[in-house]
C-alpha cells in the first residue's frame, strides 16, 4: 500500500530508480507509456534490435525523440544516462551491462530473455521478466541465480501470471484455502488446429484492424490454441506451488458466476481432481458462441474456509458462492499488462520483493504436441506456429516421459513420422544443445528440477490422500 509513497520519496530525494528496458514491441510500448509518467523512476536505457522501431514506439508512448541518444556500448550508454537522457542501444546484453537498478526484459524471445536476465542478475541488477516464455524454461534457475547475487527476479505485474499470484497470496494471507486459481481466455477445441493463417479470423479481428498492421499472427495463434495459457499456468504453478492436472487445462466454458461451482473438487460436484489446482476457463462454448458474463480478459481464485462463520459471511457480503455456500470466488475482470509494470519496478527496488517468482521450483512443464500428422525431416517451428501446440503437465511426468519443453522446440527436426496430437519427446527429434538457453536448462535439470519434482509428486500424493506414485 506504500509503493507510491516510496516512489514519491525517491523523487523528492532526486534518487530515482534507474531502469533499463529491453524490447519495444507492444508490451514494451505500453511499459514506455507509463515509465514516462511515474514518479521516482528514470528510464536510462532502451534496447531493441531495431532502434528506429524503438524510437517510433517511444513517440507513440508520448516521449520526445530528443530524449534519446544512440550509444554503442555500456560505457557510452552510462555517459548518456548520466547526462539526463536515455541511451538507445541495439543489444540487450549492452543494457544488462549498464549501471541500473532494474532491467525489464520484454523481448518475448526465450533465448534472448534468459541471456539478458542472467547477465543482469550476475551484476546484482534486479530483473522484471516480462518474457514468461523464458521463465517457464529456466525461471527456477534464474531465481536461484538472483539469490546468489543479492538481486530479485520477478514476474511482471500487469500480466496475468503475477496478478493470479497476487490473488493466491491474498487468499492465503487471509487464512482461506485456495481451491483453484487461473484465468479466462477464448478457446474452442477447433483452435488446436489453428495456424498463423487462421488466427486473426478466430481471434475476432476485423479486416480493417488487420490492415493497420502491427499484429503478430504467431503470438495471437498461441493465445488461441491454448499454448499461451499453458505457459502462464506453468509460471503460476512454479510460483505458488499449485498443481496442474495430468489431463492438462480444461478450458471449460464458464461465466464468472459459474466459477465457485465449477472450480471445486469433483467429490463436491466440480471438475477439479482435488483442491489446490490451476485451470483456465473459456469465454466461448465448443461451437464458438459466447458465454454471458465471461472472464476472457481476467483472472480468478476460488477458495473456502474451515470456519463455518467465515463461510456464512461469504453470502452475507455478496460474494459469489456455489449452492452450498462452502466455495467462493473472487475475480479481476481485466489486466493492463505493460501499463501496470510500475508495481513490479517499485516492489523489487523499494522492498526487495518480487511480484511473483518461482519459489516453488520446477513443478510444471509446457510440452508440445503436433497439430497434424508430420513426416520425418519436417521442422517444428515452436510456439504459435504451424506444427505444434503447447499443453501443461506436472514436471515429474514430463521428465519421466522425456518430453521436449515448448520453449526449446524451435527448429527441431523430426527423426520419424508422427501422427497428429503426438507429444514430442526427445527421441522424436534432433536438436542442437549449444545455445545458452539449452545450457541453462541442462543445469536446471541437473540441480533444481529433480529435487522440486520429487517434492511436487509428494505434495500431489498427499493432496489425493494416497500413496500412489
């Protein structure tokens, strides 16, 4: 509740939080719009592979072009920043080497995101990781790396995973039991077969909107086919310790008033295998007709209390409950992604506290399955492409089956023919492990993942009340 006061104090003391931003796409432009207006914060470095695109984004966000000066290296960038202007650089690695308090990584690229975060953290610079695609591949390792160097590694507030974590934290802080948490989206089974060629139509864009340009068809296809939802729920699982189902996400059509009835354990009439789960609900039915009062843009938590008195209060104060009054739901209908990033910047710099981080370790994994039958020699083109869609599984199960993480499934060549909906395993493909991301992932697999996977399996058995493997 005191972040704004802390920022005001930094402004009054002329000691602003020094921020670097890597990536000037849509999310980055939204970040730029608010960094310009925040008290106690100063944008020292802006990095993008295309400096002209970065300048255009800054202009759209209300910045004066005269605020920026090109710099060729970290030393030059620091000189520009010390003079009161913002250094414009072409490399995220340069930004990570600058004199900063916080680096915001918003490239959306797994390899780049992991590299920039790692380099900044080893210098003790806090990192706000917008690139959740990198977080779900090596987030637990980056979190441990941050702790070793006295820095904070944080999810980006405003994006749905961090806001879900906030709702979970609210419920637990109040003494409630978290039954389920997650988000809404637009999903129908036919979208599993969607490609970048069909994504805009399914998503609902008009021809006029598409003609304006600026839309990434692979990104929107990932939103539609369930991949992005799987990525985000894995990030939340690793942060909160909540489970993902062995069956993946349900994408059950639901209104906000359905949440407490639907997202409760099966033993009590809901769809969850047990309490303490993550799931995503859809704003459309299988025939793509819209549900009234849906949660397409929002997030939710369902919860209960051991106290009969507290449960009675749910209904007395108008909280949405199931017919028994035992299960309740709270939701936030919208999120503003980059416009809310200031909460993360202030939290890590003023409090030394992330707005979500993989405290629970490696609990869940995003794996991929084929959209169609594919032949030996064909290439997998990763998230939102023509070849595969992503689903989420418990990390221990993905490890046992040696399934390939979606974030590492770019440019992999099939060794043999596979049918549609085939989960891609390491034996199915050839790949090059020489990249920095692969090296970090193998380090995580060898150190962090086994310990946390065993803890997760133990927790799942306890939640089921049995000793099954």
